[in-house]
């Protein structure tokens, strides 16, 4: 058996508005899938109708197993005019959670998720102060859709203004390689997950250029098959030490760095 231990940084349970073909509805179902693929731990969130409910269910699920680590869903627009979004970071830390995630709203009335620094400065300042790893979806980021939501300019602005936030791009596609590499050269706090980065030796090329420390294993369960990212680590032309870092130690180091 290999001695690298997989720690999935991108897993979800629960129902979504658009049904997943093979959903994982409970923590037990996720653990069974993890056992099947040889994944030791997972950073997860529980999908629900509201972000408060997501966090409540996520914490309840994570408490049932030491292999499941909660990821906090942060709101990016206030419900009340006097609501302070940055206070949600304090609630996250008080609950013992060390990773945050931004999740777009769903449904016909949902507004596009935007990440303008001037609107979210206080929440990013709080994340920066505590060095909280912050995960954002990035599948769309090389497409015209990014103009209506967020793209490379917003990623650059966040990394530049808040250099203590480990900003994790969730599964950017191979077509995003050129701007992502440019921003990785500028910002040492930019990370990404590998499941859609599977062109021949593409991951190994990034590791050769930047080292393995900013490359994270993530599956996107239950939306994607974990076999590709697992295979990229198992059979990639990487050293044993590089595989250990990518499979899980990089994520463990980020969580340990929260203060």
C-alpha cells in the first residue's frame, strides 16, 4: 500500500436543486465512497436550502466521524442592512472550523456570485487575519460566464490585497492554464485542485515549475469520479515526497496554519 494518505478537499453531501445523478445524502454514504477509493479524510460541506442550515448540518455530520472535516459556508451578501459579514468568520472559528468555502446560490432568482473586493473587504480582512483557507469554484473561470460572476481579475485582486489567505481554486480546467500560471507566479497564496487538470503530464509540469506545495487533491464528490485525481497521484511521475504532499499533507498544513 502507498504511504501517501488522501485528504479530499472538495466533497459535498445532501440534495441540490438540480439533482446529482448519484448523490451522497449522508456522511455514512460519503464514508463508503471514501473507503471504496482509499480516501482517508474529506473536507466536506452539507448542501441545504440556506447557508446557516448548511453549516449546522455540516457540523453535525463531521462530529459523527473523525475522518470528516467541516468546511464552513460563508455568505457573501447581507440579509439585513446592518449585518456584518465578517462576524460569520468569527462564528466559524468559534465552532472550531478551519476552512471556508463560497457557494453560489441556486434557483431562478439567484444572483450571480461576484467577488468584488470593495464589497467583501471586511470578510476578506478577517479571513486574512486568521489565515483561513478559502475555497472558490473555478470550473467556469476561463469561459465567458466569468464576466457575469468572477474571473481572473477578481482572483488577482483578492490574492494581492490579502496575501495571508490561502485561496484555493476548485478544479480549474486545463484551458485555464495560462492565466493561472501567470497568477501563481505573482501570488504565493494561490492554490488549486487537480481533478480537471489531467492533460498528459500537466500536473507534473506545474509541480516542476512551482513545486508540489500549492497542488491539492480534491474529488468533487458526488459530481465527479475520484478515479482521475487518484490516478494522477498514484501514477504521476512524482517523487514519493511530492505525492505525500499533494495527496493530503498540503491541505493538512493549510488547516494547521489557521490562527
